[in-house]
């Protein structure tokens, strides 16, 4: 037999060898030497890592890394990029654990990458049902615990993945997506409990926060955000309104590790016009203080009563140790969708109102009762059934879900705010059909109007929560600001959020714009910072969609020179200083 | 207290009505064929409103819109194919003169049927409103603002949807509508979320 290769065989073997080389270069395969994420590491994360939604349990969104700083950020340059392959809103922070990056995207994907090189280890793609439809097609990230990752899905499951391989370890159905139940948040993991909250306020659900055993997915507790019969707070509802009263809980909570208390934000009441659910409607538009062991409500604070504006207050308040009025306050700081900058005091048994002020203009509130902290509503701007009512700000509020940040160096809170928007709708009694939109108005009736003569819309604001003074503000003349903000010890504030596709760095002390980079799409994700082998990196997902795009569509109809043409498609960007 | 004849009658009526509801609902959700796509010969029935479940006739369709929302129904088994939301259909009656050539060829007396499922993220296309980019009324998905023009084969005129709505061939016999063939084009979103 002739052992020499034919010409064809030779070509084929060459092709095989090349393919093998290519595969090696792509580093596909399991992650070696993965660092398990312990309780200790979650409570005191290494400066180099970003393992929680806001890096630390207090929700500050602050990185202690300072290699990139105000003097050298002008030299920030892309190191690698990675296309996610899907469109719509990419809202998740890239999560970093000792050199490994995990990125969640719309369409139920998780991608594991080498955070230094951008090479892929593995990719998980959830097979979502064909008949699932999604008002908010997104994911805000994966939670980490030991050697697993946890993804909350839009078809309403919690899925545990093996961090090293991306293989499914367990998959627990939470509720029924066909009834409008879904999830978009990053699970909060506390002491081996995977805590999630449900979306679906626009479908007339009854919101909840629930915990699952990180090991096997068994449900440990479920606390409804709307109290049932016989429970405290139930008397703030009438008749059966509570059964479909909304109160979704679709953002990750924060955690006070000293008092072992989870602070979880709760969404608006449903349907929108408050007239259709008379009463204060606990615990909608509130923050709940929960015991992570059993889900028991320790205490709460309701930001505003009988919501009628779609003003979710789902972003968990930031835990800040404040020096205010000559005393130390363990505070909860929340720039609300209701346009009020809230400063509260957390104690083991109670949440006290400390101060509140409007951080964007509003015609809805006439003031705040100094005793109770309840805002005083102007009925002329509270939506009702059968009559069109206008109100400012719009239903997207002074600040929607994108997160504010706090720098422990500057002691300032950085708020991605929107000014000069008003909204309105006509309330209408529409029967509830499970799985169908139930807003209490016709979706096509919802409006967003720019105030005549407005010279800007988005505002990046820096507030001193100790004094209530605004220290600086950067205006965006032709764009909303719809992206989370991150602060670093380099005295920088990073933010995307604008329709011109830019990613920006500001001087945290002065607000001066120091650097910007145009990306593939608009950015509505959360910037993070990490370090590998002595190099500091900044990472962000660029991928426009969901409500940033809804506002864009509305602006395009306002005849103010803004078009609805922001390109979509997700890309992960990683930056470092030019060497 | 003795019941009056009227109370008894009303009670009986309520019971009958309730039984009727329950049977229909069971047939709609679990019956064999309820989640199968529309098939040739299916009749079309209202999927919502006061006439829910009743066959749609030409007279039920207002000229120039808005569309009527429909389910296909198997006339042999009486199973309404409401087991999958991907089966919901928009039926609209337009002036044949307003239709483009291809769409006119497919229309029956100006009547057209399309999938009610947006091709972007699979939301229901619920609105019939003036387009953001023109003066005509169009089908609009209120989830992410995609718009479709039924006069031009439901092509996308605004928003993120990547392709037109799937079309459903129709036939008319004795004023009643039926399905003349399976969907033309893919039903549902490219990216379910």
C-alpha cells in the first residue's frame, strides 16, 4: 500500500492542523483554576474584581482602582471587543472573578471570556419558547456563588450554570411566563441563597421576592410585595385590587452585611391610574427590608402612595455612612423615579425619613410632609380614568432603573437623570386578561413631550447627600441619559446612556468631560472596572434597546431634530491605558 | 324562601352559561389541534370582545379598518386553535385600490389576514394608528413601536422589526371567512427575549 499522502489528503490534513491551532487560540473549553466565590469574598471583594451587580453589597457602584485617573484617562483606548450576536438592550455589567468575565445578554445568553484577552471559554444559549413575547428583552447579569452562576430568565426560570463549563446544574421554574411573569434582574446571592424578584407589573401580576437554595434550586421562601389577607398592610387595599396590584420587584437588592438585611426596591401599583386601586397600596413604590434567611419583612419605607404614574422604585437604595446634621447616619440614598432624591436612615427595626428634594423639575409634588416623609400630591397632575392628565417628569421619571453611583473619595452621588420631559395618558378601565398588557390606559395613548424650548434632556448630576447640594451637572443637549453610572478611585465617573453612542469619562470632582469613545451602538449597560496582572481595565456592553429606544422613538415625534436611528447589536468593549 | 320562577330560570341560565364557558375554555387550551397553526378549511372566529368565539363574516369587518382579531377554528372538531398565541390573526378590510399589486392579488374583496405576532420580539400587534412616518393608519406593536403597512403585504415601515408579518391566505363562502392555506412567511419574533 502506498503510504505517501495523496494531494487531497495533504490538503485535508493541513486544514485539520490549522483548525486545531485556531481552536487553541480561541481558548474554547472549561475554565482552569476557577476561584470559588465564597461569602467572605462577596462581603469583602478584592479591588481587582467586580463580582456583584454594583461590585459591593452596599450598591455603591464604586471601584477602588486608580491606575486610570483624571490625569491619564485621555489615553484610554480599546483593548478588545466581542460581538454578542444579538440585538436589543444590553444592560448587564460584565462580571469579573479573578481574570474571568461573565456577560449576560438579551435572549438568555451567558458568555464566559478571558477578561484579559477577550477569548471565549464557553457560551450558554437558553432555548426560549417560541411564543414568549417580551416587553423588556434584556438581562441584567449573573449572580455568582462558589463554583456556579445564576441566571434569571425571561421565561421565568432561575438557572444555575457550572461556572467552569457553562453546563446547566439545575433549572427551576418560578412562575408561568404565559401569564406575564418574567425576570430580567441579576440574582442577589446571600449566604447560599439565590434571591430574585419578578417582573410583570404591566401584566397585572402580584409581585414577589423569592429565594432558592444555591445548591439544588429548591425554593426556600417567597414574600409577596403586596400583603395578603390578614397580613399587615393589607388594609391599604380595597376589595380584590391586591390580587393584581403590581408591585413587581425586577431589580437586584442591596445587602447590609452587619445587620443581615436585604434592601429590595418595589415597583408601581397596577394598573396605572391610582383611582383604580384606592389606598396607599403597600408595598408598591417602596423599599422592603428583608431577612434573607426567611424572607420576613423587617420594615419598609414607601416613597410615594397610590402610584399613578408608572413610577417603579425598583432600584435598591445605596447604603452610605453619612455625616449629616452633626451626626452619623447609616443611610439609604435613593434618587427616585418619582423625581425626589431620598435620604433615609436605616435602623435594625425601622427606616426613618431624613430628607427629600426634587432633583429634576416636577409638577406632581407640592412638597413633602416633614413628619412622615410622605410627598404631597397635586391632584391636577395625578392620572385618572376618563380624562387626559399631563405630568412632569414623564413616566420614565427623574431617573429610571439605571443605577446611580457613590464615590467614597468625593462623597458624592452621581445620578443619570432626565430633565424637561413630561408625559400623560387617559386612564381607562380595561378588563384583565392573564398574559396581556394591562396598563389602565391604551398603550398608544402614552405620551412623552419635550418641554418647549428645552435646551437639554439628559443630565449627569453630582449631589452631596450630606448637605443636599448639587455640586455639578453635565447636560446632554440632544439626548436622554439612560445608562448606569460607575465611579472609581481615579476620581472618574464613567457613563454611556446617550443616543450618540458615546462612552464617557468625567472628572468626579468637577464634572469636566475628560474622554469619550464612540461605540457600535448606544450604551444602556453598566460600566465596571477590574485589574489583571497590574493593568486596570474598564468594561461596558454597548447595545441599545428597550426603554432607551422607546424614549428615542418618542423624541423623534417631537420635531426637535432627533431621529430614531440608533443602531442596535451588542458588543462588549474593554479599555485600558495606552502603553 | 321559595324561589320565584324567574330566579330559577336565571339560575339555570347562569349554570348553562358557566358550563358553556368551561367547555369552550377546555377545548381552546388543551384539545388536540388547539396549538397547531391554521390549516386550509379552518373558519375564523373572533378572539376577543363581545362576539368572542363567533364566526367572522364580511359584514363584521369595517371598511378601512380597524382590524378584527381572530383565532382559526377547526370546523370538524370545533376546536378553536387558541392553544398558542402564535395563531392569533389580524383581519382587515381595505379598499382594493389602496393595495399594492401583489397584495391586491392575494386579497379577497380587499380583505387580508396577517399574523398578529410582531417579528421583532414576538409581542402582539394590537394598535391601528397613524404611522410615525406617514399619514396612513398602520398596524403597530406597542411593545417596541414596530409598524407594518397591510396595504403592502405588511412590510415594516418603522421600528426594529426585521421582516413583514406572515400572511394568511383567505377564502370567502356565503359571506363567511375561512383559511385557504397555511401562513406565508415565518410567524413570531426572531429573538424572543
